[in-house]
C-alpha cells in the first residue's frame, strides 16, 4: 500500500506528527497499546477492542489523568464527523452532515439515532461512541461539554443503557450548567432483569442502582428531554428545536 511502518508509536509521532490513534489489538494487549499512545503524546485515542480487563483499564485511567490525551472507548465504534473524518468502524454512508451531536454507549442504537435525525432533516455534526465496558475514557459529560462549545452543534442526543452512572452524571452536568442547546436522551434496557448483564459488560443493574427508569427520572428532572423509544429520538429533537 506504500504506507510507512514504524517500530513504536513514539517513532510514528516523531516522524509524521500524528495526533490520533485507533486501536484494534486483542484485549490482552490493548491497555498496553493505549498507554503507549498516551506516552507518545497522542491527542485522540480510539479503542475499538471490547472487554479489556477492568484492572488494566484502571491503570489506563490513571495514565490519562496526567496526560493531554483523550480516550474514546474501549468497546466502541469510534467517532465520526460526516464528510470530514471517521476514526473507528462506523459505516460512513449512513451519516449526513448536519447540526445534531450524538453520544452513545451502544453502537447499534447510535445508528438508529443517526437514521432518526437524518429522517428529520437534522443531520449530525459529530457522533461519538463512548464505549460500553465498565471502565472507559470519555464520558457523556465530557462530550456534552465539547458539544456545547461547538458552533456547528445545535442539539445533543444521548443514547444510554442500564448500568453505571454515565446518565446520572450527564443529568448533573445539565442541571449545573443549564446549557442553551437542548439535550434529548433515550435509555435502553427498561425491561432488563436485575442482576443479569445485558450484552455489554457495563450493562447490568446491581444493588438497586443503574436501572433505566431511575436514569430517565433523574435526567428528566434535570431538564433533559426524554424519547420513549429509539424511533422517537429524531422526532423528539425536531419538536424541541422548533419551540
């Protein structure tokens, strides 16, 4: 293919000025690959690999705290700005450039949110799959903050699921900052039985916390607009924007 091959990420950065990295390596080596990218000063790291051991990811999170790197994932489809750049595995042909930012814990429902916003002629500014493993990089709140500062984004869609505290943290952000751009949310897993993991490693209701209805209640109380089904995401956003 005529592309250069380097012995290390540091060498690649030194010789090319690379500022982004995408990681597909098996989970046993994925954390080491992420930490190598952090050490090399890579600004944006996308890790598609799923189910990296939790203790490995704890070490990654500690490394991120003392760096200028941002990590998307692991266990994610990546990030895309339609018509400009795609890092990860998102099918570019389904996206349409527009004004809605999408942040999701689940790849499949990311694409449903894309379809719904396209149907409503809203399109997407940037779409981010933050990842579905219990310990990961960028959160809903991190992404919300960036979208609120993005002049091309007029509204944000959050696609959550059971387990963890991402959605509650996003509600806290909205409650505290009262952003001018509307936020619409859908949370999957309303009928998931407690104590059973549903597909993703982080999607589990435990000890009375992490249930979809509880998340929706907290988000609604913070002023986030709730879509009752995936098929209502686009219509809910269109209705809110028209007010």
